[in-house]
C-alpha cells in the first residue's frame, strides 16, 4: 500500500502490487507538483496557465527574474526589488522639465503596497538645485514620501514632505545643495500604493532653478522596493 511521509504528507509510491504502480506514481506527482516552484515566461503566461493558484504557492517569472509567493489572493514579491544607477549619461542642462531616470525604475504589481527606499546623489555646478517626482501605473499613489536632504535655498536644514493621503505620483519635491559642495546626497523614503493596474515606478528629476550647467544623478544612486501589503 502507498504510504504518506509523516512530515509533508506526500504519497510514497512503494506499494508491492505492480498493477497499481501507475496510479501510485500519479498520486505521488499530484502531491509533489503543488510544492514545486513553477516557472513561467511572464505574467500573462502565469495567468493563462495557472488562473487559480492556492495560497503559499511559489512561482518564478523568467522575463523579469522575479520570485513570487501567493498570499491573500495576490502575488507577493519574495525578495526586495532593487535598481542601481550604472552610468551618468543622462544630463539636464538649463531645464526644469522632469525627465524619467533610465536606471531608477522598478516593476510593481496590481494592488501592491510597497515601502520605497533609496539614495540619490546629485551634482549640478555650485548650487546643485534639483527636484524629484515619480511616474507609475494609473491609479497609483504615494501617500507619504520624502527625500531627506537640504531644502531648496537652505544650507543646513533637513527637509521633509508629506503629501495628502490620496496624492498622485506627480507631486514634486525640490532639494538644494548650496553652501555644502556640488555633490549632495538625499535619502528616499515613502510608501507606494498601487491600484488595479500594474506598471513601472520611475524616479523623475530636473533642475529646480534654471542653471546653464549639467545636472546629473550620480552612479551608485539606487532605488529599492519592499512589498508590505
């Protein structure tokens, strides 16, 4: 007779009757398959092949190299999402028009809640004025966020910004560097709430005051998302 392992209750196909061996093996596969990490090409492939996954199931999406766990009728990222600034080829000169950063962007899922953290280091001549904002999927909000650095026009004060609870991602925060050198760092903290549309969270930036010098986000600046809801 087939038996169950005491720890995981997996059917062990060890019956002495060869006539029932095929069924024993199918029972074994049915128990083991639910415990495997299932690999999919992308999100659409996973939805099509696995429309009703149980809580606790783990899957891997090959297109974005991401491990997910099913929890509360939603897929949760198992590990932090991380993006690092690799080059300084993006330059803003004499412009206050926000541009999306080509490195500091990360994919986010439907109805996900994420803690946003990061480090921005910038350089812009002698004043290093800069402003930050975000783009993301439709309906996403960032109820609270800040870049902890000097306020525009202030050399020493740490400035914080709290948006309204339902603020869209388009709210903007200006930061300075006058009086403390051209290389300025700011710590990014916030909470991202995604609605019913998946997409990409992208940090955007520009000069806060027009300046005919190159403003750059420096290499090794980074963005990190941790799924919290």
